[in-house]
């Protein structure tokens, strides 16, 4: 893993970058990262069973898409909001005729709000439809597969194709500097644990003997002489 001001970078096979994502996810959990932003990251990060051009492509397009507006969150179509706007405008006229100028202004403002919400919903839907095509068919062919929220910014690039496997670059940045420092410390601890495991693990010399048909090496003895 390479660490720089732009984040934590891993080069290697699909398995290597999946493991890189898993380690960063584990570190974020240990430092109590924000739940909602963390779940978004955890959903997007590459998994062992996924494919870059299919699964990560799909998730990249989804997370890059324009969020739902107020009307969409309320489950209202633009046509419904326009009808409500018309009703409010009619009520406004009725209030004017009744001499209720304050009530008329209030209904008129409601009408404007519903018209704006209808336009917002229609615009978001139109943009989202275009985005779906652009990101899936064009952008992911030109730019890295990426993820971005308030917690994490990340991207994956496919660099070269070898005879047996593809090579990838996966770079992840934690957007909060203090949190990034904590994550960096955790990642360093993970690296130390792996290094110590490799150093401390004894070789299974019996298996070596059986497979290679040789005597296992004898442990070194103390050759220094002793004097009385």
C-alpha cells in the first residue's frame, strides 16, 4: 500500500484491491465513522464476487445520480403537484373575493411552492435519466470508477491486462484529516500484524521433507566453546 496526501493507494489484482477496501472499512469501523456515510461506502466498495464493469459500474452510476427532491421524497409526481398548485391558486382568488387578503397571499405562495416543486421533480427525473445513460455507457469508459461522500472519496482504475489476470489501482481518501490520521494508524497496525505473522510463523518442516524428499534443516547450535 502507498500512502500520500491524496489517500491510500493499492495496486494489484482484484483480490488485492478487495482486501484494501476491507482493511479501510475495518479501520473506519474502529474509529467510529459516521453511520450513514459509512454504510454508503460499505455498500459501494468492491467485493470479491463482483465485477468492475458490471457491479461497480452500476453502483457508481447510482451513487453519482441526482438525489430525490422534496416532491419525490413525498411520493408526488409533477402532475400531482401542478394540480395542487392550481387548487391553491383558485383558493387564493376566493380569499381575495372574500376580502381575506392575508389568506389570499398565503394560498398564492403555496401555489408557487407547488409549481416550483413540480418543476424540480421533473428536472431531477430528466437529469437522472440522462445520467443513467451517460455514466453507464460513457463516463465509466473514460474516467475511473469512483465514489464520493462526506466520509470517503475513492476511485478504481483498470490499468493493464496480463496473460492471466487484470491489474487495478484502488485509491481511497478519508476526507476528514483527523479521521484520516486515525485510519492511517490502524492500517499501519494491520501491516505490522501481518509482518509479525510472517516472521513468527514456524515453517512446517515435516511437509517440506515429504514433498521434497530431503531432510529438514537442523536448527543452528551454539559453536562457542566454554571455559571453566
